[in-house]
């Protein structure tokens, strides 16, 4: 059983929802990212989505675009992000890690090497934003031979036939994009999310995580009721944007700075 | 070379939008259904003679087609080799080949009932051509343009505004065409229900490289017929500049099965390939994925897209249409480069020899001819796509000359 699957099984037994924060690795630098990851676990993260930077993040809004620019200014590479995962694993062998980003850095590394190195570093899942199922065949073949899960997106525009295919191809969980737009948008319509997610649940056997546009504890709680997990990206990344690059932050300082995360976790548990 | 017959080699893309390993659809899930729908609508309309009748009617009476094939005798004489023929896309309404595509895609937008149009632009030619068709159809129009480009193509920014379009300055990344395209994709994902995205070149996700090519093919179809009528035979070589590759594929495609016709695409060599400051992915890059398709890209060893440089905003792009990647690999077309400086002297050369001021993009094709034609026999017919006129570039050139124009 994969670490992600185990995580969801365990939460289910406890009747809890998964809290999945996203951060861009290398923003503002790798050291801070490492400490942030541990601080997120302290704040109650069940799974962490770790973004590896790409120069042209065409599905992301301004908040994550700028995070990527800060990360690239530090020359963060996919290789560097895998090294970060390895260091995180020295201390934490339990929290599942999902790499999230765009296809080109993976193409450049080579699919086989990527899968081997990611698995060896301690990555659990991969979500490639600009790789729809239609183009996933080659990478999936390699991933299926590894222990890695491959997570795909379902969007509000996705019709049922596509969504069924996406659920079949995915493993770990399915990421439901809560709105039409880019990350960090704020035009969330909870009623339409409810309708779409309920429909998705009727045939999707995997846990469903809802992401995009979750900015506060109240929304986290509301969306948590609808699915198995919520994903929080831009709200966290905006807080990280306030950190100074030159400064070394202790984990406690970071925990305090991202207190919103613990607040979301608590709200999720109350819902 | 592959065992495929000419038919299969040149009849791409396949139903998933692939030209060999290139092309395809690499976008976020939100846009996938919109691309499926676009493909469905276009596949149907492509079979409809009324659709093409309306397209060609607009091209004839609004754009002013066919564009002439002009025997450039002054240039030919000055070079003392191949006979030079210019396909005069510079004479089109709005001043470049770009309008052939926007006329076609506007018909698609209309058929799909979209009320809003978006586009990305580099030189501003595609932006102007999009704003033009939007004005004509009474559609809301937003054009995304990198802030580097709004500076060097200020006249086109003003033209778009006069035409009623909103020009959105893009300040992310390298602030040029690739970033404008990212921003257009973001807007499209947000407004996908109401909005039609008119991509300006043969790049982007399937079906764009196919449908933009189909609309631009009018260039090659006319040129082929004109060559037969005016010269009694097909040309020996075709030359076109390559940014995303739409004017080049528009010229090349109708000749692909004429195996004796050589095809030369000219990329922007910028300050020289050895400086890294250029925009020549076919000459220096490797296959990768950007903006919805797999193609030759300029990226570093970690897959980050590199900043490009060209004197011409319209060629300043780190990728290239996937069909060109394919034609390069199967060796049906050749791709070379000329530098900024060579393009600039070609700009001056054509202006003086023929009284035609070419766009700096098109000047790259002229510059290739200046280098190659003298070594070719006098009975060699070289057909160059003069993709646009240089009015938009007057300021750039004047600035280099130290003149305040
Ligand atoms: C006159 C002209 N030629 C060529 C190009 C390059 O585009 P493509 O390679 O798609 O023809 C442009 C783009 O702006 C242009 O304005």
C-alpha cells in the first residue's frame, strides 16, 4: 500500500479529512522550504504538495507565479527539489509528499531517471499540471512500474466521460479543481462544487481532494464537508512571500507565521 | 528516413494532434474540454464548402487577396544569381500574413457563439489583425502583450486601442511573447465559457497548429498557382522566416509533396548563435513541452525556458510550431539563421532596391536570399515569403540610426 493510500485509510478510520498544503520549493530558499515542510506537519498537514518550479507556469495565478520566480532566482532545479525531499525524509518517514509542477523539467531529466530518483528520494506522488491523460501514456507506464502514485486533475469543465477516464488512470487521490481559472483565484461557488463533487463521488473510487481558491478556515471547513481532502496553495504561498530570504527562521517562528494553516486544520476537524 | 509514404509523412497531424513525436495537447484540465469542442467544430466546418466560401470571400474583399507574386528584378540583378520572387503578404489589410488566420478563426468564434476574443501578440501584428476582425464582428477583444514588446511596438499598441481592443501589458517572466501566451492561457481558463482564444501562430495545443496552418495555406496555394502561371513551373526553393512558423508553414505546406522544391526556414540568429542571445530553437534547441505542445525549445539543462533575443519582436519566441519540428527531423525542410545585423541590412537593401519596406521578421528571409542567391544559377527560382511590411519597425530602425522618427 502506498503512503498516500495508507494516509487516507487511516484518516477515514478516524473520521477525519486530509489537509494538504502546497508550497513552492526554493521559495524563498531551500533551507526555509525544509523548515516550512516540518512546520506544516506540526500544523497538521497530512500530505504536502511540493511544487518544483517551471519558468512558464501557465496554470498559475500571480501569487504562485511570483513564488516560482523567487525560487528560480535561487536556481532551484527539479534535482534540487528531489534532494530537498531526501533531507525531509531523514526526519520524517510518514508524511506523503506529492511533487507538483509542469512537464518540461521532467522531460528534460528523462522519465525513467525522474521516476527512479523521485522514488529513491522518498516522493510518493506526482501531479503534472500540463499533462492530461491523453499525453500521459509514456510517463504512466514508467510510474506504474514504481511505487509512485500519479494524480490527475478534474475541472468544472470536465464532462463525465472524461472524468471517469481520469479517475481510472489516477492513483492516490483525484484533485478536483474547484473553479474555472488559475491558482489563487477567488470566485469560488460552493454550491456548484457540491454538485460536481457529488457526481464525481458516484463513480470515483479514489479519495477526492478539492483545491483552488481556499483562503480561510471557514471555506476550508465548508469544502472539507464535501470531499476527502482540501488543498491550500496560494493562501500559504502569500504568507511565505512575506518571509525574508537572508534570514534564518526557526521552526517555531515559521509555525507562528503560518498559524493560518493550523487554523484551517482545526476548522477542518470541526466540520 | 522513415518508411512512411509521402502521403502519411505530410498529412499530419494524427487525430490526437501529433506530428511524429511533436504537437499534442499539453494544457491544464480546465482547457481540455474547450479544445475538444474547438476540434469538433473545426473538423465539421472543414468539410463544409460554405465555410470555405465565406473565408475566401472575406480574404478577397476584406484582406485584398490574392496577394501578388512579384518578380523582384532589382534585387535579382543586384545579387546576380537566382531569380527572386516575393510573395507580397505585406500588401494584405493590416500589413502582414497574420490576418489570414484571424479571419478564419473569427469565423470559428462566430460559429461557436463566443462573445469575447483574446489573443497574444509579439510584434503586435497578430494583435492588430485580431483587434481588426473583432471590431468588424463587434466582439469584445483583449490582447496580451509583453511590456518589452509594447515598448518597441508602440505604434501597434495604439492601433489596437483605436480598433477598440484592450491591450493588457504582461510583466511576468521575460515580458515578451511567451509570457503574453502564458497570460492568454490563464485568461482563457478563467473565461472559457464566453471566450475564444485566437492563437497567432502554428503553435499551442492541438487543434491550433493544424487550423492556423490550414488558414495560412492560402499563401502557398496562391504562390504555387502564380508560379505555374508566371514562370511556367514550380519554384526551386521557398524561403520564409520562422517565429512560431505560421507564414512559413502557410507557404511550405501546399508544396510538401513537390519533392523537388527545397524549403528553407530562417530563424532569428540575434547577436549570433554562439552568444546565446537569439531565438533559434530549431537550430540550437531540443524537444520539450511548452504552451500546449511538444516541439523544439530553447531551455537550460533543468528544463527552464531560456530568454530569447531578436531584433524583431515577432521572432522573439523560444519555441516553434510542432510541424516544423517534424519537417526538420524528416529533413523535408531546412532551418537556418541570420543575425540581427544581417536582417537589418536586408531591411535597408530591399527598401532601396525595390522600394518595399519589409517587416524586420520578413527581413530575415530576405537576408538569407542575399547570402544564398549569388551562388545559385540564373534559372533558379527562389520564392520568398514577404510576410509583412516594415511600417511598424520604422522606430526601431530609426533608433539604431540615431534618428528620432
Ligand atoms: C510580419 C511578420 N512575419 C513573421 C512573423 C512571425 O510569425 P510566424 O513565424 O508565425 O509567421 C510575425 C509575427 O509577429 C510578423 O509580424
